[in-house]
């Protein structure tokens, strides 16, 4: 199985465990889609990269340490972004009725798993 397929399987697993999710994607911190289970993944990944840049600066400027997660609530739901290893992020779209605590719990687990997959792929030579 490829890294992309493994990450996509994790996104699908997450959507099964949290049925109020309406979309999920993993992206590099600079906005490249790694795997997606949502419409308009490219634009969401690009916007995630922009928001991530601000969030990283905000946490550093306020002495809060490295970026871990960002939650935005809109009138029709949530957008949540979580660190996923050293070079990726997990962005989730959710209905307004979601249990935010459950969202955080499951997303943090998936972010860790996706980070392991992505970071592990970066450490492995391409032809192994």
C-alpha cells in the first residue's frame, strides 16, 4: 500500500468514527494535498496553509509553543486543522452539531497516525 492510500484509509476511518464530518484532507504544511476525502481539496489545502502560517506565528508570538491545532466555527459548521507529524496537517470539515470534544479526540489520534505515515515516507528511500 502506498502512503497516499494509507493516509486516505485513515481519513475514511476517521469519517466512519465521526459521522458528523463532511470532509477530511491531509496536506503538507505548504498546501500540497496528500490525500483527500472532500470536494474542493486543492482550495481547502491552500487556505489551510495560509491559516497555518498565521496560527504558527500567533502561537510563537504569544509564547504558546509550536502549533498543535486550530478550530474555526462558522454559521454552518466547523473547520479544524491539526498538526500531523513534522510536515503535514489534517483538516476536517464538520457539521455544526458535532461534539467538539469527540472531534478533538478522534482527530488528534488520526493526526498522529497520519504524521507517522507521512514522516515515515519522507525517511524511506523512494525505491524500497
